[in-house]
């Protein structure tokens, strides 16, 4: 696990899972923010339960193992799909290329999206088996949808997949009504959740809303990512070249022949997921999965026609295994503590000095701060974004950090404590302010405390510099759902 990568929402997922396991119910209302919130429609509540149970029974490394199992499951199911189409489904070169393209998006401590990517692959396998004649398997899909819908909101991709197959098979002039019926049955299953119809409304909103402040929803060719994810872009180009080469060979320069003989379902799925991947970095794995399932067979046909000598293929395999072997032992599989990416010491400083009050941080750190400091402190907001908070809160936060209109936030939701990255314009302004005390300054973050807080002890205790201390206490929290439950019934 690379400590330079981290899912900022993991802590909120653990809190949600803890609420179900320890508190006995799904959390539908936020309790650790000091700002206005609406009903918490947690489309990832089931994933949170699984995360928390892994942490509770297997410790922090249980989360790493869960991540490994989910990624293995995805590629295992891909190989099962490929085996339906190809006699030699285990050309490692192709899978290594696909994994190398996807790994920058998957090499993050376990995220809820992995469940959706796995279920998406399972759906493709079932639907491909159905296309081969085993239509009885369609009965499984509504029940998987019920489970998937309560694990992660990415279930929308599975329901959409049914429509793609219905359209594709209709264009292929084959029976397609069973896909429509399955789509209807699966859609009805989505209503079975802790929020009922409100969950369906939320899913529609979440899948259609703009997210201009969330970088993983940017396009892969946006200015931010134009020169990044080059392996991913190379894999996309490779998949397109393979398919267009095969199409060109089949077409005999006849568009009519090509249209009549091409598998429309395959290309609807490939180009739909390609489009989604181009406009949203977060959805790129959907294309990689689809390409692995449907491009592999054509890749093998081209590879076999090229008549590459066996020794060349064996040399490539030896090189790949050598690189993987060396990388495995060279990599530090440690818990994800990164003082540059996360305000670890700054949070510890607040905790050990018992600095109570409302905390303002960048929203990516919010759930970590809440997980570590509640009930001593509440936060402005975290990465739950549309799940809990109102639309105006992120723009207000942006204006504060960029120092374009900081007083608007301070006048409406004034915090008692702030953890500010030194790279933001507002940081230097706060250093000069007479209203804020620079209580602790780390290498990348500074803790500011309002001078209006009474009885502030100005002789603060410094946080520990022992890395092992932070690793051993990374998942420690004072959140107690039994206590919260008792307070709510007093």
C-alpha cells in the first residue's frame, strides 16, 4: 500500500459502518458537522459496514487484504468472460498492460468503488452467458442489484448495462425483451433500501450533477490531467487500434457488410464506457474492464496472425515476472501515514491539548479530523459532499482558502480552530491576523486558534515525532455510538 495515495472518505465510511455495527442502525443524519446539513443518504453504507468489520476483526491490514481480494476478483471475472470467447484466455501480457493502466486509480487504500467495478464485471459475465443461451441466469441479476444497491451507488452502471445489452441485441436483430424485463425488475429492487424513493432521487441527482471542485470527476484530457495517466491513455489507444484493425480486415471496405456482421452490443458497451472514461477520470476502470472482456479475443487473433516466435513471448513473460518480483520485495507495505498529504501531527496536537471547538479544514481532511477528534470537535464539512451538505458550502470554502472572499465563510460559519495548508493564500493572511493564534506549525500545515476561545493554555504540548506511534494509533477513535444512542434518547 503506497502511503502517497489515500482515499479521504475512508474515515466517513468507517464511521458509517461503525454506526450500523456498534449503533445498530444505518446513519441517516449527520452528527459530527457544525454546519447545516440535510438527510444523510449514504449510498455507500453497506461498503462502510464491510470496511468496519474488516478493521474490527482483522485489523488495519484487513483493509489491504480486502482491496487485494476485490482487485483479484475483478480480473478473475474478466478472465471468466474472456474464456467464453477465446480458447487461450491467459495471455499475461494483455492483463499486465491493463493492470498497469488501471493501477494508478486502484492503488489507493480500499475504496467503495471497487465493489461496483467487481459487480459490473460479474454482470458482464452473466449477460455474456445469457447471450450464449443460458437465459435462466438473468434471474440472478435483480437479486445482485438489491445487494449492490445497498453497497454502493455505482449500481447505476449495472442497471445501465442492461439497457446497453437490450439496445445492442435489438440492433443485432436478436431477442431483447428479457433484458428489458430484467431491467424493470432490477430497477424495482433499488427501492429496497433505508431511504426508499429518496435514494432513487439521490442516485439520479448524484449521477447527473456537475462536480467542478472534485478533481477525480475531471476529464482525463482536461488541463489538470493532460500529461498524466499516460499508460492509461496508451491502453485506450491500443484497444481502439486493435478493434479498428480487426474491423478493417472484416469489412472488405464495405460499410454495409461491416454493420451487418459486427457485434453491436460489444461496441455499444466499449464506446459508452470509453466516453464515460474520457469525461470522468473516476469511471476509467469501466472502460478497462470492458476492453479486457471484449478486446482480448481480437488482440489474440492479431497476435497469432503476426506469428511471433515463442522465445520472444517467453522473454517478455520472464521480464514481467522479474519486474513484479523485484517490485514486490522493494515496496514498503505500510499503513498509510503521510505527513505531507494529511495533517496527522496537527490533529494529534489538537487532541493532546484538549482544544475543543469547531474545526475548519479543507473538505478532503474533514472525515479524518472527525474520526480522530469527535466528540471533542466538530467539522465544517468533509468529502460526503452531496450526501450531506448543501451546494453552496464547497464554493464558500474555495473562496476562503484562495482568499477571494474569506469573510463570507467566517461571518456565517466561524470556526474556533483551523488546520490550513501552507500552500494556500489564506495561510499567510492568517499569520498576520490579530484574531488568530499560530498555535502549531508543522512542515505543511498550521493550526490556528481563535483568540476568542476562553482559557487557552498558551504553553502547548508538542505532538510526538515517533512514526510508529501514529501507525499504531491510526485507526483509534473516541466515537462511541452507544453513548450517542443514549444521548439521543435522553
